[in-house]
């Protein structure tokens, strides 16, 4: 019972967690966290290890053999477990850092880019029609970006209301911009500067793509009504998250059918996202608003 309570306290919110994380990756991550809890290993160090493991896993896709991509898939499983672990131990020990929050998010994109290039130079280049599969892979990658932006936007907005915090994707970005300026003035820390800069650029794109401009972003929704009406739809948005996509790559790798992964991303996932967007738009129209 004690472990179960600790496990629950290591999560964000059940509503914003991806199903595969809850039933597979996070339970494994929790066991890892319990094993290293009394050590001096920090969340940032775990994130860095996860990043290295994930990028090595992506590198195996360049080799384009069934054995190689299967090894890559196993490393991606380990990466996802470690990727869950850093945040969990930070929440349990309450030792998360400003930079760690950004590094954790950026790591996903570094690993994903490595895997996609691995699939491109490995699978696509060695297929019967390299140009076609490069285009299909590019479409899958673009789809993944749109899905990730949409999920991040709706998940963060839900958490803003749930925790009654300043909008993560709005005013709170000033904090990150100030931190970047501070680091620039003090000199050095080029890696941190690069990571924060990437995060700010991505967040700007996220706001523009998901909020449809400044006018909509200023809508002052009633918090309780927003949470009540978005709790269920947010669960369905999480199926478009990075864990779901990574698991799809892993399964396709074990079956040596990376082409199926690309088709699912381009056709099935995009149709699913379109349906969710239509439903989400109607839900947003029905949410009560308050005067600013």
C-alpha cells in the first residue's frame, strides 16, 4: 500500500498521463526509482543517461537489419523507462530544477529526430523506392510534430486549470526568457543556453499552432467547467503522445515492418487527430467563460 501511494505521488495527473506509461513504462520506472532512490543520482543525470541511450538506440536504425532495429527497439524501451524515471524521482524527492524541466522535454525530440533519420537513411534508402519512403517518413514526422504540439497544448492548459497556475504556454515563458538572458550575461553554459533557446522556439510554435492567435488565447474559461468538460477528451488526446508513437515504432521494429508504422502515422493517426480536433472545438465552444 505504501508503494502504491508513492507511485501515485510520483505521477503528474492521471488525466494527462499516457495509458502505455501508466500500465507499462511508469511501473518499470518506479521500480528503478526505488532501486536508486538513496543514491546521489539526480533527475538531470537520469535524463542525460536516457538521452544517450535513446540516441544510441536511434543509431541502430541506420544499420537497417532486423537484428539491429530490434536492438534499437529494446534501447528505446529502456530510454522510455528512464525518461519516466527522472520526473518521478524529482516529484518524490522534490529536487527538480528549472533546467531539468526543459531538458526532459527536449530529450524526447532529440531521440525522435535520431530515430527518424535512422529510419530514413537505413530503411528508406535501402527500399525499392527511396524517394517515396522518404516522403512518407517526412509526412509521418510532420504528423508527429502536429500531434505533439496539440497534446502538449491541451495537456498544459488542463494542468494550468487543475493546479491553478500561471499559463505555462503564455506568461510563464517570460521566466524562461529571463533565465536565458541571465545565462548569456554570466557566460558559458552553452548547452543550457541551446536547450532553453530550442524550448522557447518550440513553445512559440506551439502557441501559434494550437491557440490560433492572440484573440483565442485570451479567452478566460471557467476553470471548473473547463476541467469537467476536458477530462475525457484529454485522455483521447494522450493516444497521440510521444510514448504511443515510440511504442508503435518499437512494435513495428520487432516485426521488421517500419513501413506499417509510417502508414499508421500518416493515415490512421491523422484521421484520429482530425476527429479529436472537431470534437475539441465543439467542447471549447460550450465551456463557460468569465469576464477578465
